[in-house]
């Protein structure tokens, strides 16, 4: 039996139903802030990520799926969406009319060790805003996040923020970090030493326990911020206070991607394992456009790991977001008439979900399958009913006797049944088809 590739999951219908519902909510809330959806390719030139995320990051040095295609182009399956999004926005000149907000959603690929909450193909919602340089945009991004968590009933989350300042702040801070870790070189392994030489900020993002201890005493970037960066960071905190958000300043917070500068943030959930408790992360990356050869462009955004977000959803969403079952299962002994009747009913009854039995099984077996499908109603069309222009109406959820219903009355009755079944919170039958 063929197996799925390690770290890549299929979603059975019950999970797809939850994902759809989640996507629908995200879509609506993002619209509420003026974000427009973009659809972006999964493959980009490897160079795009090397120039944006940075070659000395975990993602680019260890996690990307990079290969030569048949034409010899070196391509990478996107490990994140920000670089591709900005590439598309620049290439298509989408900012000609001024600043704009975008979002996208889809699979990302990283060759990491798979474990709960960490996959090789996972999904992100990416939210990016271009052309605004003030802390008001940063605050709005965080308010949008907070609203998403509220709408999804996600509680016990903490917002951590930090500022990585401008180029000169990071230069000064890098030197300070360098000095600090030089004094503890014996506690660093080979890879961490390389990181120290090439990109010491990356050490702050490490999940290694040894480093976590060392980091507690490490210098803080906040002592190195330029006056403008400090003003921006304070401006952000004033806006957050004014809008009622709570947050914690975490001066060790950096992002796993090199293009960030200024505000960075993470939303951390107490319900997730410590090494995977960040389910949303983002910040400012005003330098990325220039790094890609574009014009100077203030930019900020965030990415939500949707598998981790899903894991935080309250149990209740599981049932409320259950997959839609058919309303009707049509059992019959008259193949041609059944197909025609089914088409007519779909024309007559908007939103009707009707499964016609296919095959030549006996009615008893057909009704067993009807039951298993989770449908609320079985309609039965036999030879006699066909001659009388009637159909047997047999409820599968109520213990009422079956009855005959004239064909002409069917659409109206079914419209009522659909209206009742689809009110939010209405009891949905679950089917036994799927192992959960
Ligand atoms: P982590 O520190 O957990 O490795 P990261 O810093 O690499 O995360 P980002 O690049 O900031 O993550 O991506 C944003 C979000 O995407 C993360 O907060 C997380 O929710 C999710 N994410 C990242 N990598 C994975 C993965 N391999 N599997 C599932 N979700 C992931
Ligand atoms: Mg990672």
C-alpha cells in the first residue's frame, strides 16, 4: 500500500469541514480590515528565499526543499509566503495606486523533524500590509489578530512584542551579543559557534535548553535602539494600551527570518507545547523590498500556523463545524427515473444535498446505506410509486411511519426540510463512514 510522504498529511472530510469553516471566518474578518486575497505559486526561485529569509537561517540552511527542475532552474517549494507575496506585488506593480493590504493562505514546506504541531507540509495564513510606516499599522495588525482569536473563542494567549530597531541598532547589538557569547564559548556547540560568527541574532531564536539559560543574562536589544526606533516602539505600546490590548515586551524575541527590523511579535498559547507554542508571528520588514531590488517600501505582516491554530480551537467547534451530511438519500428500483427525479429536485430546491443510490442493490441494503450516509430523509422510488407519480417519504431521524408523497408536493416539503436542517446549531447526524 503506498504511504504518504513523511510529515505530509491528508485531511479526511471531517477535518476539511473544519478547515473550510476556519477559512471562511478568516476570509470575513480580513475583509473587515480591507485586506485583499492573493493567490501565489508554491514554487519560487531558490534565490528569492536566500536573499530574503537569509542564507544563514535554519529555514534556508536546513529546511527548504530545493531542487533543479528539468530545465535546470534551481527552485524551492515555498517555506513561507512573505517573500513570494512581495515579489508578486512588486512584479505586478500592485502598489501603483498607493498603500495596500493583502492576505493569502496555503501550504508551506519545510524539511523539519515531524512531530505534533510540526509538519513538513503545513499551512499558513499570511497577512501583509505595504506602504505604511507608522506604529498605527503595527497596532492594527495586532488588533486584527486579537479579533481573530476572539471570534474563534481562543483564550489563554499572550502577545509578546519587541523591536529589532534599524540597521545601526542591530549592528551595535550584534557586537554586544558577540562579546557576551565569546565569554561563554565553551558552552556553545559547533553549529552555535558558526551562528555566532555569521548571524548572532539567530542564537536568540534557538530552542536549545543550554542557550535558553545563557540568554537570560544576555544583553537586550532595547538598549541599542535608535531614537526613531524607540519612538516607534513606544508609539505602538501607547496605541495598544489605548485599544485595550495587553502585551509583554520580550527583549529576546527575534524572528527566524533575516528581513525583519523594527517591531516584531509573537502570539504564544499556553495550550501548546513549549517549543511550538508560537502559533502566530510577524513584524516589520521595511528592508525586504530593497533587498529584492525593489524601491524602499515600509512593510509589515504576520503568519498564522493554521495547524497550530486548529489545535487551539475549543472542542465545541469540532461539533458545530461538522461536515455537512446529505439531506436526502434517494433509494430506488428505477434507475432512469431516479436520475431524472434527482436532477429535477436539485433544480427545484436550492441548497439541497441529495445522494442518489448508484448500483442495483436490493432496497434493504440501499436503506442501510441511506442510514449510514447521515441523511435525514430517505426517498424511495419503486415501480409502483413511479406509476402513481409518488415517492415514499421515510424519515431517518424521527420514529414516524413512512408515507407516500405526491411528486408535485415534494419540492415544497424538501425546501422546508433543508431550511430546518441548515439552521446553525441544528442537530446534524454523523455518519459512521469515517474513522476519526
Ligand atoms: P518555530 O519556532 O515553531 O519553528 P518558526 O519561527 O519557524 O516557528 P515562522 O517561520 O515564524 O515559524 O512561521 C509562522 C508560524 O507558522 C509559526 O508560528 C507556526 O505556527 C507555523 N509553523 C512554522 N513551522 C511549522 C511547521 N513545520 N509545522 C507547522 N506549523 C509551522
Ligand atoms: Mg521553525
